């Protein structure tokens, strides 16, 4: 690597290798983004477009891909791909790596846009973190980036969390969940969207109310900032009530 900034953070991950003569074609049929442009962010989806797992697809050679996913999802990703492999000539197996996020724009590593600053994800390097997990979480929340188990699960439509803008190709071939994703994009609308909130204080699970009606729920929170799904009809300048303790929140940013 070249010279790095002093901002480094551990990034817990699990990893799955997909390799073989049919690896590109197989992944192209399985994930929501175009892997010919890897590295890319993508989703494994059910046929009804519910999220199985978010992944980052990295191409290491023409027939060798590494999938980065969230802690606890490595076996889910492996098993989902194995069930769909059929006669495809691919090997699908877990790998072990250590991932850190390096802030700065030196061009090394896997581009990472999760934290609102130029950053790269780098594997298997001897760099000690200078940011705590709490500091990294604040950057994620302020950037409005959803994460698995908080903003993303199998009850969330990708468009509600903004994932259709970053994790989906609308020009590539078929994959599980493509039809509902495209139908919502072109002929429908979501009822709620993920928003960044400026808050007095909040806890995940707190209800958000506007004019006496529940309009959303907090999913992640740090000191003074939170993420939550909010109904789309709530105006941008609205002041919301949080929970039942006379706390307030304001929609922060676009």
C-alpha cells in the first residue's frame, strides 16, 4: 500500500469464494448488480425481492471472485449459492480474511462508500485501528448507510433503504427478485424511506410520531444522530416526537 491516513477502522466481515469457469455467469444470474464491473455492491434476494444478504463482489482474476458479507451471513451466502449451482462449474467455499477500512483517497483496496468519506477496504494488512467501533458507527449513521440487522433484513424492500441506487443494475440480465425490483422502480412507489435524524436522544425501536400519528421507527442511534424509516409523506422540515419521553427529532439532510 501507499501512504495512508491515520484513520483506520476494523470492519468485521465474512467471506465466500466463488471460482471456476462459470463463476462470472453464475454470479451474474444470482446477484442484483452487474459483476462484470466488480468490485461492486450487490444483493442476494428471494424471488419476491426480500434481502437474503448484502455482498461486495470483488474480482481477483477472470474466474475467481471473493464475496464480502456481514458477520453471521457467510454460511447463508454459501448455502444460497450452493442450492442454485446445479450444473455450473464453480467452487463455493468460505475463506478467512481480516478487513480494515482505511480513510483517504490513495486508490488502494476495495472502494467503500459507507461512511461519507473517501475510504477503501483493505484485506490482510498489518494496520492497527485508530477509530473505535462507536466512532465508525457514527460515521455510518451520519452517512445514512443501512446495515444488516438494523436497517436491512428480510422485511425490508431494497428501495426503502436506498439500496436500489447502489446495489442494483436495471440493465443486466435476470436474477432472483428482478421483476418486483423493476416493477416498483417503474410503476410503483415505497411508503417509507430510510432517513437520517437529528435527535435529542433515541434508542433503536423508538417510535417516531408526527402530528399525533406514528410515522416511523428508529433503527440505529448514536449521540445526537439516528437512522430510521419514515413515511414518505412526512415533510423534510418536520419535527418529530421520539418515543414517549417528550424527546424530539428533525429530519437531517435530504
